[in-house]
DNA sequence: TTATTATATTGCAATATTACGATAAAGATT
DNA sequence: AATCTTTATCGTAATATTGCAATATAATAA
């Protein structure tokens, strides 16, 4: 089929999957890393940094924004994109919890 | 096109994207959470826990295994699946680094 | 007003993913 | 051996994703 049965899973499972999915493409990981590197929100040079056409980059930015990983604000005729720390913290805390729980297990 | 241009990105970017992609489906997140909950590696009841057919679950398990998120060992005619802590630590450390770097930025 | 610049949207082709029935493979049980 | 149990693979249909050319939108500059 191809359609994911999201309604069979918990809200948290869907939330983690949605965020992880957004990071499930190297171009989007590269966008995040570029936003980190420039250390400022005057973005718009992202297109020049990536080996992808402008509409493709725009689409990836949209997906990162929908997942809550970045936020964008209009600055004149350009748009300023920034990393949304909160969502990364959701991920970090989730994985921390997994690691802690696994460590307590006494098998394997 | 649909084909991802992995060769244009760094090894780390591809690695993070591959792992994140594997977690980018609620069924696979649910599998991870079930492995945590049972606190043992006598798996095989995963199929009964999920609203998906056996071949579908098997496919999801394969993807989690390929991404290094779980490991499986043969136990008689059953297979014992476990969480592979190391890969989750890769993710946690990666996100921790992002959060630390963002915190140092003075914009937005 | 007419460019120019920056980003988004549309439309479409190529490819990937998801899901599952049918079937295969392999060890366990009778 | 014949059967059962467990998991994997194949084949295929439905849907989603990726990428980009063309075009649209919106603010700025000339």
C-alpha cells in the first residue's frame, strides 16, 4: 500500500517518527548542520551550500519546519531560518531514556 | 526523481540520516518501545503486539537491523531481537552536540 | 513602474516505501 | 518422515518521496 497506519500507534510514537523522518534525509541533516555552522539566522545561502536546486531545498526546509526542527521568520524579502532547540531536546530526551532503560536490562 | 544523492553529503550526514530514517515510522518506534518494555530478548511476540501482518513486521525488523538499531540472534527456531545501545548513543550524542551549539548562538 | 532578488508553489517523472498474500526456509515436535 | 512453529523472502499494488523546470509570489532596488 504505502500508507502508514498512524492511527494504530500512540501519539508519542507518531511524534518521534515524524521528527525522525524529517531527519531521515542527508540533505536535511546538511541543512541543520549549515544552520549550526553559520551561527546566525541570516539564511538564504543554504541553496548555494547544497548540491540541489532551489525548489528542492525549499521543499526540504518546509519539511524541517513542519516537523518543528527549524523555524523561519521573514526578514525583508529574505527568510531567516533557525534551529528550533526544543524539538531536538525532545529527541535527545527520548534517546536518553531508551539508553537508560536498556542499561538496566540484564540480557544479551 | 526519488533517488537520494547520498554521494554529495558527508559520511556523518548520511549515517545520521540512515539511522533517523529507520526511526521515521511509528511501527518501528513501537517495535523499539516493545523491546524496551519486555526487558528481555525472547522476542517473537512482536507480531502479536503490532497491528501489522507478519511479513510487514519482519520487513520493519530488517530495516531496524540494517540501521544498527537492533541486533538479532538465533535461538532455536525463534529469533531473539535486542536493542543495540551503541547506535542510540550515536544519536543522543549527535543531538546533544546540536543543542549545545545552538545554546551558544546569540540570535533569534 | 519596471526590474531584481529571494523564496514558495505547481506539475510531473523517477524512484522508494509500505503493506500483505503466498510461499519458502529452518529448527522443533510428534 | 510428517507436521508444526517461527521468521524470511518474493511478488505486487497502493502510496509517498525526491528532484527539478517552470512559474508564482513578495519585498526591494533602480
